[in-house]
């Protein structure tokens, strides 16, 4: 509890406070309470565009993780113990490397005309011109999806594992085909895992910094990279603090709305 | 529709779950597979439903061999032990599931589902989710869901096991009435012999992957074909003794110091060892000395269970006897520790097996 106060609550309060005072040359001007910095940011459509891009990045990464993660989670619950062990290692592998090192790896794979992907595509004659993936949203999404897949897969596995296999027999006995059983019974019952995984992936993507900074490049701006630039390069503590608190607040509000929606979808649970 | 099992065999690794089971369930009858856990009754049910494949033999419904038909094409209704209701669907959606999966028209589905809701008396709860229902209501949903698809055969896998006693008895009556009203061929699996005797048209007693005996409940109760059936159905006293005399009509047995004469029901010869099977309610207690030649023993336990009293009598030579007597109008000794005579009430209801 004490740790939470010292290392979370107090820094957060300071963060909010830095947006409510004037800071000049790295020093707080005493007695300069103002809402001007918030007003300036909220009036400027430029920031809305960055927020929208950030939201889009989080949503797209979530959808991609769901598309690639669900089949893996389903497979995991349907194979024998040996295959399970191997799958688990593969699922957790992205978490075993350092974020920066792994992202540099992606730069080598995705990057430029001589990157692994372009070399391959050109060599196979599938494209004439090198494809631009690195320093685009697509590149960022590839990196985000890879690192966040475990956060989607693990809750879905938990939800699928908890399913009563007799429900599948009941569905089959009532005449349902495999596909009908899958979409009418398996998927709806795994919804708690899908929703938990989606919330995790979205929040981590929405606030992620390293991947958009490295795979997005200098001109790619989402809120976390923009804050970094404001504070380290431009020494705009006020703008940085305002954006950081808005990032936090929007994330919390979206999670809250998401939970409301989830509760409605899951009202069949006890 | 009639269901016929032809030489059905099923092995799980080394264990033989079913060994050449042949059995016919007559059309429209309520047939119970009765046996201890592990006797193969559930495996047999799963083979009929298609969730298990037999290693040998065939399952025939009506005139159609369905052995290799996948379960979703069998048109067989099943009520699972813990109902297996879809937790994410309302009562109505659960019941209509079968027709929806068959792409029946919405109008037909709605009509049939309404009929089923009325049939099981759950119209008011159509919008509830399973976790909002009591055990008895859940079971009725499971039954309605199975009947919705107009199954050729209905399978019930210990459907009353999860209910408390009072509700269980009520549900047995309700379900039996409903099934009789619909005239649907039903196979019911249970390990509870009381339940089996109460609601079946026919009982097949199973043990170790075989059907030991099948017949009407009363027939099985009164004429068990072997000691297992006698013991499992109804519970019995097994009294070992020597055959003194056996002729065309009678067998005379010496049980310790007692001599008992019963009608001939087994191929035994004088001098052979045999076992006399007597139901507890076919024994009565009397004053010692009032009946010369009777079994004697000491009352070692008295268990009053409502309408009847169960006595445990330790007879001569370590023989243990269970005696039940109606509680009203009993004269004579009934106290713990008393030495009593134990008499056969009706010798013709006893069965003798050669050892």
C-alpha cells in the first residue's frame, strides 16, 4: 500500500499538477495555477488527430491479436500434452526477449529495400519495387501484434479450458454440425476470455511507446511518442503533462465503457 | 421406435466396457439400464447416442442401422446427468437450439418451442438463464430441449441424481407421466434400484459389461436370475446351507440348525452346497421356541425408518440377517440384544442358487 502511494499515486498527482501550472525552463512558476494548457490542447484539432491515430493503432492491434490469437488458443486446448508444452513455449516466446532488442529485430526484417522481407519479395519476383513497411502504421501494427499476442491468447485459453465438454456433446446430439457447435457454443462461451484479452491488448497498445517510436520512425506520431518528444526534445513539460493525463483518462474511460458493454454481453454469467 | 443392440462390444484399452450386449428396447417403452458404476450402462447409452463407437456390433433404430451415423444425424434426444444446458442461452434459446441448428423456419421453431415450454410448464421462465433456475427447472429445460427435435428415442443419463430426494421422487413421476403421454421410446440409465423399480416398463440389470437379466420390474425383483441381481435389486439375505433333499417340486435346505423348505427354483442335488436368497421383508421375527426348526439369532441393530423397522439379526454360525417389518401391529420381541426366531413369511418368494 505504501509503495502504491509513493510510487504511483504521488507521481500521478504530480503529472496532473504539471498540466495545471506554468513551467518555465524546467521550473514551476509558483502560484501560477491555470487551465490554459488544457484549454490549448483541447482546442487544437491537431491533437485530436493524434489521439484518433493512437486509438486506431490500439483497436487494430487488438483485432489483429484476436484474429491470430484465437485459433492458437483453440488449438492449444485441443491437442495432447506434448504439443501443449511446445505451443506454450511458442506463445510465450515474444515475452522472453527485451522490448528494444526485439524491435530492432523487426527493423532488420521489415526495414528498407534491403530488409529481409523486401529482399525475399524482390528475389521471388513478387514485387518490382521495394514495399514500404518499416516507418508505416502497418509496420507498427506488425510489431505490436507480435508482442501482445500472449496477452490475448492466455485469457482465451483460460476461457476455453473452463468449458464443459458435455455442452459440445449436447449441441452435437441436438443436430449441430462442428461449425455450428463452434460458433453457437464454443465462441460465445469463450467471450469472457476474448473480452479480457481485448481489454489488455488495447490498453497496452494504446499506451505503448517503444514499438511506435522505433517501427513508426521520426514522423510517426501517436500520443506516447509525442509526449516523449514534447518533454525530451522540446522541453514542453506543460503540453507533455496535459497529454499524459489525457492519455491516462481516455484509457480509463474506454476501459470503463468496455466493461459496461462486457457486462451486458456476459449477463448470462452468474 | 424400437431400438436393438446386436452384439455390442466396447473396449477401453485393456478393460472391456461392454461384452457382446444384445438387447431390444420395444417401441414406446421406458427401459432402464440398471447397474453399479462401471458396469457399462453409460457406455451403452453413449454408443446409442453416437458419442462412442462400438468395437463390434450394431445399433439399430427401427429398421435403420445407425452404428456409424454421426451423433448429429441420429435424431436421438439426450438428457445429460448435469443437464448440460447452454449457460449463455435463455430457457427459450436452449429449447429451440435443436430446431435452429436444423434451420427450421422461425415460425415453426417458435410454435414448437412454445409447445415445449407449455409441456414442461416453464412458459413464465422462458427469458431466464440457466443459472437463474432451480435444479428441477433446469432438468425440465433439458427434457424440453431433447424433446423439441421430436427424437426417435430419448436417452436419460441419471437425470435425477442431482436433485434432493423429495424433488427427485416428484420429478420421477412427472417425467414418467410425460414420457408415457408422448409414447416415446426411452432408455434410462441409473444406479438407483428404487428409481428403476418405480418408473420402468422394463429393467436390464447390468454388471461388468453384460446384461445379467432383463424383464419387468416385478419379475426381476421376485425372480432374480443370479445372486448379483438379487443383491443389487432390492437387497437380499444370502443364506448358505446344505441341500438335504431336492425333488420335482421342493428343495429342503439345512441352514445351520434350521431346516427350510422352499419350492424348487434351481438345479440342485441332495448333498450340494446352495445359497438361499430371501428379501428382508420376507422374514419375520418370532419368539424363540415358538417355532421349532427356525433360524435363531440375536438382534444386533434396530433401525426405525418411518413406516418400517429394519432389524439386523446375528444368527448362529456368524450368519447376518436383515429383517424388515411394518411398524404397526408387530407383536413379539423387537428389542436390541434379544434372542429371537426368524421365520420365512412366504417360502415361494425365495430363490435358491447352487454354489
